[in-house]
């Protein structure tokens, strides 16, 4: 996975959308640290269930001192998801700004204390959520190959 500075213009895959990068971390670059609310974490989890820009392989976190082998498994409220091979999109409250993040942003926040930009935090808390009319309208702008709702047998982890 590539490093991109927070709030820079998205250019990782296809490069045609007008989004801002958030959470594209790399061990070679310092990143802001801090705490986020439990409400933020719960709402971010919902975005992880909608996959965009699915990659053929997966990314191993290079921030971990002892990287695990294989796909990263994240758990929340008795549910587990595979992370490290897709991206998420978050819309601002007015839907005028789109934020692009790797799905590993969840791991970076919980396990490495990454503190996303405040405008991204606000968008997760107050912006349109997956399943809403506004969010579904936004998703309709992606090609079928770029957009996936994974069935439980693929995205969800049965440990």
C-alpha cells in the first residue's frame, strides 16, 4: 500500500474521483496520534462492510512490530471482518466532500492510536451512512468492478 498525506487528493487507484486521502499510513512517515470516541469507532465499523477498489492481494501492516501473516481480522460486537484488501469512502455531512481510506484505517486507529483529521471524524459521525439514500446514490457512481458488497462468507470472518 502507498503512503499519502492526510487530506491530499486521492490518486491511488484509477485516480478519476475527487476524494481526499485519510489514513494511508507507512512506518517511514510520522502520523498524528490521539484518541477517538467509541461512537466514532462504532460508526466507522459500518463503512468497513462496503468494499470499494478491491485489490487482488492484501496489505500487511508495516506499523506492527511483529506483523502477522495473512489477512488482518478485526472484531467488533461479536462480528469479525477481514481487512487489508479494499478501501472505504466516507461522505461529509453535506455530501460535498468524499474521504478515501484503506480499510486498515480501523486497525491503525485501534492498534496504533492513529488520530484521523477532525473533518474526517466529523464526517464519520454526521455524514450519510451506508444504506442511506444519499450514500447509495454516491455508490452508484462506481463501476461494478470497483464496488462490492461482500456476502458474509467472503468478507466476514468465521474464526
